[in-house]
C-alpha cells in the first residue's frame, strides 16, 4: 500500500527556485498572475492552471506534500439518541486507515433530532479532545498526549476533570438549536502539537511526503469528511469548517485543498493562516520568523528560509483564501488580538477579491473594514468584536448567521 502511494505521488515542486532566488516583492503578489508572469483572465485558466500552481507552491514553500487519501474505515462506537435533553443524537465514531496500524481519528458527531432531511454540519478541529466539548460522562477520554495548559490535563493526559472544560468554546447546543450538526475531532489524534517530538502519522509514510503538522491536521479534516459524506444524517453539500487560532490556520488550508467544504470560518488565525506573511497591517503582529522559531513543526523546512525576507514568498495568504473561491470565507477577529493582525487580515480579503469576481462571486462586500460588532456577511466576509483571543458564544452566533446566509440562503 505505502509503496503504491510513493509511486503514484512523487515529491512536487522540485523545479521551483530556491527561496533566495525568488524576487523581493513588498506588495502582495497578484493572485491572477502565474509564477512565469502569465496573466490569468478566464475562469478556465484559474481552475486548470493557476489554482493547481498555487497548490504546488504552498506545498513546496510552506506546508509540505501530504500523501493521497487511504481508504477510511469508520466504526460507530456509541449512539445516544437522547443527547442534550433529547434535542440531538450523539455518535462517537472511530476512523482508521487501510494499511496503517496505530493512528486513528475519534469523531464526536452531534445531530439535531428536529430537522427536515440531512443536516448541514460544522466540522471543527479541537485543542483538548472531544470529551472537553460536552459534559457527557460517557464520551471517551482521549488517550493521546494533550498540552498541559488545558483544564484537567495531568502529565499531558486527560482526566475526568477535563470533561466539558471547553463547552463554552464549542457551544454545540446553540448550533443544534439552529438546525446544524457539529462534528469535532482532536488535532493530536494524528499529530500531537509538540515541537520536541514527532509522534504523528508521518512515520507511516515515505520521506517524499514532507508534510508539516498543520498539513497533517488539514489532511485529518479531509479524512473526517470522507466519513461524513457517507453518513445519511449529514448533508454533504453543506459542510462548514471552523477552527480557532492555529486550528484556524488549519481550517483555511483544509478548505483551500478540499473543495467538498462549502464554507470556511478560520477564527483569529493570524500569521501562517489568514494574516499576511509580509510586514503589513497591525504593528506588533506575529512575524514569519517568530512563528517559525516558536513552532518549528507547524510548517515545512523551506518556509523557514523566508524568516528574514518574507517578501520573497511567491504568494501571500490571500492566495490561499482565493483558492477557496467561489465558496464563502469568514475571517473573524477581536480588537485586542493585534498579534493575529486583524487589519492585515481584512487587507487580504480585498486582495483575494479579484479571483472571486472572476469566478462570478460578489466577493468582498466593501473595501472598508466593517465596524466592531457588525458582520460583513458577503462571500468574503469579516467580523471583529471587542475582546481578546478566544472563541466564545458571541462568535458562534455570528458563525451561525454567516452559515445561514451561505448554506441555507437566508
């Protein structure tokens, strides 16, 4: 199996220039100009030439190359048809991969009982395990390594005190009340978020796959979706991906690379996600050098060669947003979270807009950043609230409003 993967997917981008040979560009690169300078002027050119080129550029210079999808096997471990006081059916599902022993993804799926047909679904990647999202004492405690700064985690392992510790982050009942299912999985199931040791799924594949941790997490999203599209309770055409901070970076990459996802909500994703890599936007925002130094495992080795000169990147993160076109993308932020560069994020929406327009979308609603607390619900949407770096119930009210607009047509 693994030999077959190696044969069918050789390393990509070997002919691209070394980072030091790329030209310095202070301004954001034009997403509609190919690496060789050719202007993209038609939808067909974008879909057949430029979008595939951008994917290869991101793989080569930033995220690394991931392997093709193996066959996903799903085992439903538990069903509770009376969850949340009878409002929902809760499932715990384990995903394993043909030909790969060991790593598995644990999916928590909560579906509203009151609905007409299959439900649209929010898919979220979490920091601390599915057991932290609800008070339910029957949800399996995740057995993998978990960062020690989360409630109830002792010696990097979950304890009973972890249960429900992030229910105010995920607000599952609010989504259920609005008619949405929620599917959650833990980032560390396939690659724990630690820079001191690589204990993830990468070792099960060949060295030609140089995928970084964020790419592993994005790949995990797609494997969860491989299952969700087979579940009769889920509307496979209405999948919304949401993630916060580093998981917001992951969310944008997952949506850019997986066209089955209808809406992207990368929340407060910042540098390496929804903020520019070039030095622009809010003073004091996180830099490429800082993120690569603090979290060397998140991106590939080549990305570190841009630490001193991010202006040599042949793309910026607006190109990753543009790869989602014409699907809806909401960038959401907080006023006090200057580290995530909310001003720079809005600039990237405007820079991605020409691609959306080329594909027949309204794109960004305005070239002026909206007022605090006012949702700009255009296909390239924006939201900023008062407060700090967090994901809370107020954010979810906006996420649900945005989803209503773009998957329910309200």
